[in-house]
């Protein structure tokens, strides 16, 4: 009985353990060709223990009107499919105020 409990706990830790930076980078490498085709790219900034992955959209993706769609329906969807323990992917640039030169 104790052995079964340890086995279940080990399985739970594997499913809740956040992926490594290298594992996330490998998946981002699969996405990058599509972003680069349009003149953009994505950089991995941080992987947080709470399930949040911070990225930075760069190049043409930075400030693009479709960047939220790219982030959520593209990058986040693919990462969550591969790693269910990821709760959210955020672009660190989204927190920066937009001044539009004024």
C-alpha cells in the first residue's frame, strides 16, 4: 500500500513539475520558422514555478496588432499542448506602456 502511494506521488510530481528552459526552447524552435517568415521572433525570458512562461516577442511581432493572437492562439496553445502544467504564456512587452511617440 505504501509503495502504491509513493508511486502515485511520483507521477503527480512529474505532471506538475514545470518543464526546463531547454525543453521550452526546443518547442519554441519549432514555432520560430513561422514567426521569422513574417519578420518576427520570440525570446524565452523566464519559466516561473506558478506555471507562467514569460516571453518577449521581437522584430515585426513586437507591437504588431496581431501579436496577442500570435501569443495566445499560437505560442501558448502549442506550449500548453506539449506541457499541460503551463498555465499561461505572457509577453513581457505587453506590460510596457505604449506612448505612440506622444
